[in-house]
C-alpha cells in the first residue's frame, strides 16, 4: 500500500446525471485543489450527464478529445479504446452528489472494480440516502425525528389530503425519499399545494415522504474519522437561519443571502455536547465511514434528526468544510486523513477477500476429493 502522500494516486470522480451535477463539479474543484495542496496526485474523472466516464487527462483539450473509461471487475478503470491500458489509481474519492453517487450504487461499483473509496460504504450510503430507512433506524433507538407518511407517489396522491394534514398537521414538507440537497422538496399548506408537491417529488424518486413541520432551530454538525479505528471527531455546531420558507437548494449552493449562518451556533455547552454525541451516534448507527454532516432540528433542547449527508457539499458556501475549519482543523489535513483512512480500510478488505478466496479453494478441493471417492466427476472439474 502506498503510504507517502506524494505517491498516492487519487481518482476524483465527479459530475454524474443527478440534479446535483453542478454542485458536484464545484465540490470537485475544491477537493482537487485541497488534495493537491496536501501532496496527492489527483486524477480527475468526470461523469457526464449522459453517463460517460471521462479521464480529463488534458485540461486544455476539448471534452470529445478526452479518453473514455470503463470498468473491469478486479482490475479497476481502463481506457475504453484499449482495455489493456489500466488507469493507475490507489483510491477513489467519489464526490458525485445525489442519485447514483451517494446512494450506494457507485460505492458498489468501486468495490467490484477492486478500488477503495473514501467515505461511507454501500450499506451506509444506501441507508442515509433513504429518508425512511434513516428514520426507522433512529426511531428504533428511541430517538426523535419528524413524524411522516411515505410510499409511492400514486398511493399518497390517492389519499385524502385532509387525512394527511390531520395526521401530520399543516404545513407539511414533501420530499423524494432518495435525494439530497433539498432537491424536489416542497412545502404544502393545503390540498392544492400538497398535490403539486407530491407530483414534484415524484419526478425525482419512486418513493415520496410527507413530513410534519418541526418549528425549531436548524443545527448542523460535521463528523469525521481520521483513521480506521480512530475516534469520531465532531465539530462545533452551526445554525442555519433560512430567510425564506425553508433551507432550499438555492440557499445551500447558489445564493448565500437566502440563509443566514451562525457559526458557532449560540448553544449552551450542555446542548452542544448533546448534539455532538447524537451526531456521533447517528454516524455509527447508520454505518457511516470517513465523514458526514448530521443535521438536526432543536426544539426546547429536544434534538430531532433531520438527515445524515454522507457526501456533503464542498463549495465555497458549503457547511462541512466551514465547520471543520472553525473547529481548528485545516480542511486539506482532514481530506488527507480521509484518503489515508480509505487506503487503510482497503487493505483490510483485501485481506478479507483473500480469506474468502482461500476458503473457496479449500471448498473446491474438498468437493473434488469427496466426489472422487464416490466415483463421479466433480461439477467444478
């Protein structure tokens, strides 16, 4: 395993065909510079909205002149025009936000390719992206989050809107179950706006969730782990104060004036410790690795989990890097540690894979021997 930073080759994967494509491009620019400043060799890999994987070998060349890539199980990424020519990578930093990149799909792809990946694995990514699964696990521990109804959009559209408001109150928030960054999120006050919100959310996912409004303070905490078995670090807390109906996609990534930020949040020391402990607990319960941003609503010192973002934004106004910096850790130092943690975890995964392979060899050998003693050929011969 490469251990010196200047020998580690990081494949920075970004773009994708989700609604958060442009956010991913901005995040990749930030992360790429930070990793290069930390001494890593960064290979930019751009995923087009059509789904092509492009190695940006020459930043000055036109996109159609850049080499295309494809994956070979166990070998990694290779040139599409010459599969014998493998792209030399030690680790992948996936920063494709939202659909595909953040829901476990890319994480599974990299596992098949035999490439370690920075951040949360398949299961944790899928759980955290699924708002219903997140709530079910959190509620199972006796913790608080907003009450909800969820199901296929057609099923919720067929329900009596009065029953929904009677159960959850008014207004409600309508969201796709599997998106981030407030994509497809609408606030509904009556049956007309509820119908429109359900139709909007259904554009982005097969499942839709309707949540009660929690009238409280919006608090965010960054959590990260700088070595595989090291302690979970929790940042100071920040408070988001939306200047419009809610903390929208535009406020998060396009117009900083749509929300005010208090960093650090004005919290008692006891409440801050409670939020940091809950953020760490959520990180563990939802099987996160590497880093995440954990978001809460706070009402009278009761903390309601809103979401866990396993691939938070790294734009100029994104919360995760600001929380890390304010907590006294340079972002490039934390990113470097996350890459090393992924490499360390990758070595353990290799050993586990080798153990399974050895077990299979022994199993095959035993089967051949047993079948030979019984006088018929092995199905594996």
